[in-house]
């Protein structure tokens, strides 16, 4: 791991000082630099059904049950898996090594149906993986689960990949993966450690070390549902999470580092496409990109719940809600010129419990961004509008504190402490929109704050 000192803080006290490594300590990414330089190319003919039923040396199908134990299974062919389990079959992979070489010539099939994945599980099949090592090169997912009633169970899996779109654990078509004890490294672009895809993937991961180096390679790409527990991870050139559409992500006892765009990027193609939900509990996300916020919302309606959670940013920006989305390459915030068909404002509410947060809120062009502090939370920051007309909201319970670091104008301001003794103004002022229903309790009043500032209605002239 880039940060050699990442410590598995969730391990039992006896082993709490173990410094963990990830698979790139064993196989340096530099050995596979040419693989990792291959850019994902989705410019291929679209065939929107699964074409890859027979392309693997080890195929188990038609409700058969087969076990592979103490074996080395491999292939070097393009557009071919090593193991396919399909049509209601059951496969056990135990104490086994799986080695996958071979390029992908059709990233539509690879992404949506698992073509070229080292292990492909499809059509109501189940695979049990225990004590297994999977390495894939040239651009291949390690494990792919496709279709409703397809489930992969994993205990103790070591994964390495090089090349584009070689996600670690990848589920689509409503497929499910339940994993514990996982170590994964991906060196290419668009290779998330854990990834869901169209229309949904369901991933439940406990106790993992995850590392990615490429652009567009998150620790979690959430489309459907993803719950991570006890995960230590670093996404060197990506957010820790991309979450798209009305997905549901959760992260408990995680310690993650993000290197590009934001800690969490929550985006969609339309603000009306359902509510994206994300829960972070007892977690810490560090954002190393100097300009990136902890939370970024674009083109979506979203709710984020933070409990005992901490963000560390270089930018001092806590959250952005933008009239924007993310570029196809996952390397930049897209504007109207990049994609006029798929861009809209963001509407995000952030609920904070028992957390100390530092950083500013910024809303752009028609977006709304509200934040709610409860249960002894503490916020140091201010709010501002990026451009256009946009709305910000802040609410505080009586046990939470706002340490104001700049003048802030709010659409919604609610405070259970009616004297505002829990707001430290540092001489700055807070304005509120007295016509907004949320502010009715303030009745257009002006209130003096400790530190010299005041709360007052936005003048209507
Ligand atoms: C899964 O079933 C569909 C529909 O029968 C078929 O088109 C597809 O090839 C199957 N996939 C695999 C991997 O067997
Ligand atoms: C699935 O397996 C059953 C036997 O269990 C067989 O009758 C059926 O034809 C198979 N389906 C496909 C699509 O191969
Ligand atoms: C496999 O794909 C690579 C990269 O596209 C190509 O150079 C090679 O010729 C392909 N091999 C076969 C057997 O088609
Ligand atoms: C997994 O297999 C790869 C390729 O054979 C090897 O380099 C690596 O050391 C193995 N990892 C473990 C933990 O044994
Ligand atoms: C996924 O679930 C949806 C909704 O239940 C269903 O319409 C669709 O056929 C499922 N897809 C697959 C590949 O199983
Ligand atoms: C996933 O996490 C969410 C929110 O934390 C929770 O409601 C849900 O029950 C979890 N699902 C599973 C299968 O653990
Ligand atoms: C906001 O979105 C615009 C495009 O609409 C983009 O140019 C700008 O970089 C974005 N800024 C942030 C901080 O998201
Ligand atoms: C602001 O949003 C409006 C739609 O409400 C859009 O037409 C306009 O292009 C956006 N401006 C910028 C600079 O993105
Ligand atoms: C302000 O509160 C209203 C409900 O009174 C809500 O609909 C709106 O989204 C809130 N705006 C912000 C910026 O939180
Ligand atoms: C409020 O925030 C400022 C700026 O970060 C800091 O210097 C100051 O110590 C904080 N005040 C309190 C009471 O925490
Ligand atoms: C903050 O607002 C106050 C009162 O409106 C004003 O006097 C002061 O100049 C403002 N400070 C900054 C830095 O804009
Ligand atoms: C103030 O709130 C009212 C009611 O929600 C709204 O119509 C108006 O546009 C807001 N004013 C500003 C400056 O946003």
C-alpha cells in the first residue's frame, strides 16, 4: 500500500499493531505497466445479451455440482474465462490457484455479462470460494456474478489484476457476492475493488484490504447495494466510492483513502431517478486530492448518514452539490458541454450524528445541500454558492455546535437551541431566508451570536 502504515485497526487487540500489506506488495504494479496503460475502450458493437456460455476450459452447467481442490486452473485465451458455473450449477473452489491471461475485445460483454472474467458465475448458479488465489492480467475481472439467484460465497481470497476493467469482485444483473477475508489489488483504469453493474449488483464484504492505482478505480462502485465492514483501502487516483442512481451503500469500521475527485462521488444522470442512500459508521475517509471535497453530489437526489465518522481533506471542502455529472473516463466533473443530455442539479441532505467535521459546503446552479447535526456533533465551516442560484440548509440540535468560519447565507436554518449559544460566530454573520417555511421559528428575528456576529434575515431589497 502506498501508505505503508495503514493499520488494521479493527483487528482484535492482540494483533492490533499488524501493518497490513496488499497484493501489490507481492507483485509490484511496475511489472505490469504496459497492461495498466491500456485504456478501457467501449467503442465496440453492442450485443445486449450474454454471449459467453461456452468460453472456458472449466465449465460446470445444468445443475451439476463439482469441486476443485488443490488445483491450478488457468487459461491464456482472449475473451475466455478460466471457470464458468452456469445454469443452476454449484462449484466449490478450495485451496486452488486460478491464473488468467488473455485480452478482452468486447468490453460491453465483459462489463455487463462477465466475458473474460477469471471466474464467471451465471444463471442461478452458486460458487463457494475458500483459500483461493486469483491473478488476472491483460484486463479481466477476478470474480463475476451475473443474474438473479446467482450467489458467490467467499472466505479467504487473494486477488491481483492488471489491465483495464479488471474489477476484483464484480456483480451485475442482480447477482450477489458475499465475501470475507479478502485482499485485492488492481492496477488498471476502471477497476474497482468491489463493483456493481447494470441493473444492480449486491455485494457484502467483511474484513478486506483493498488497493487500486488507476483512474476510475474506486474501492466501491455502488450500483444496487454494497455493504462494506472492516475494510481498509486506498484508491490512489479515484474516489473511495462512486455511487450511481438509486443505489444503497454502507461502510462500517472502514478506513479509506481517496486520490481523485472526492472521498465519495454520488452521481446520477437525473435528479429524479430515485434517492441514493449512503451510510458511513465509525469510518474515516482521507482525501489527498488538493481540490477535492469529502462528499460530491451531481445530478442526483441523495441522503448521506454519518455516524462517528471523520473526513480529512486537503481542500477544506466538506460537500459539493453541483449541476454536473462525471465524465465517461471518471477523471473529471462533467459540464453541459461534455454531455448536454445527462446533466442536472443535485439535491443532497447529509445527516450527522456524533461526529466532528471540518470543511465548507458549496452548492451550484439550482442544487440544494442541507446538513443536519445531532448527538454532540461539531462542525467547523461555512457555506457558499458556487454559481447561479442554489440553496444551502443547516440544522443543529441543542447538543451540537457550529464554529462559523465565514459569512453564510442559508435557505433553511433551524436550531433547537433558540438562543444560538451553540454557534460560535468568530465575527461572521449568518443570513437566512425569512420566507422559507423551515425558518418560521425564527420569525424574521435578528439574534446576536457569541463572537460578535449575528443571525439575520436576508434583506429583500
Ligand atoms: C444464461 O442464460 C441465458 C438465457 O438462457 C443465455 O443466453 C446465456 O448464454 C447464459 N449464460 C451462460 C454463461 O451460460
Ligand atoms: C439447464 O439445465 C437443464 C437440466 O438440469 C436442461 O434441461 C436445460 O436445457 C438447461 N438450460 C440451458 C439453457 O442449457
Ligand atoms: C488477443 O488479443 C491481443 C490484444 O488485442 C491480440 O494482440 C492477439 O492477437 C489476440 N490473440 C488471439 C489469439 O486472437
Ligand atoms: C498468488 O499467485 C500469484 C501468481 O501465481 C503469486 O505471485 C502470489 O505470490 C500468490 N499470492 C499468495 C498470497 O500466495
Ligand atoms: C434483475 O431484476 C429485475 C427486477 O426484478 C428483472 O426484471 C431482471 O430480469 C433481472 N435480471 C437478471 C439478469 O436476472
Ligand atoms: C446493508 O446496509 C444497510 C444500511 O446500513 C442495511 O439497512 C442493510 O440491512 C444491510 N444489508 C445487509 C444484507 O447486510
Ligand atoms: C461543477 O460543475 C461544473 C459543470 O457544470 C464543472 O465545470 C465544475 O468543475 C464543477 N465543480 C465542482 C467543484 O464540482
Ligand atoms: C445552470 O442550470 C441550467 C438549468 O437549470 C442550465 O441550463 C445551465 O446551462 C446551467 N449553467 C451552467 C453554467 O452549467
Ligand atoms: C429546506 O427545507 C425544505 C422543507 O421545508 C426542503 O424541501 C428543502 O430541500 C430544504 N433545503 C435545503 C437546502 O436543505
Ligand atoms: C473555530 O475554527 C477556527 C478555524 O478553524 C479555529 O481556529 C478555532 O479554534 C475554532 N474555535 C473553536 C472554539 O473550536
Ligand atoms: C460578513 O458580513 C458582515 C455583515 O454583513 C460584513 O460586515 C462583513 O464585511 C462580511 N465579511 C466578509 C469577509 O465578507
Ligand atoms: C426564499 O424562500 C422562498 C420560499 O421557499 C423562495 O421562493 C425564494 O426564492 C427564496 N429566496 C432566495 C433568495 O432564494
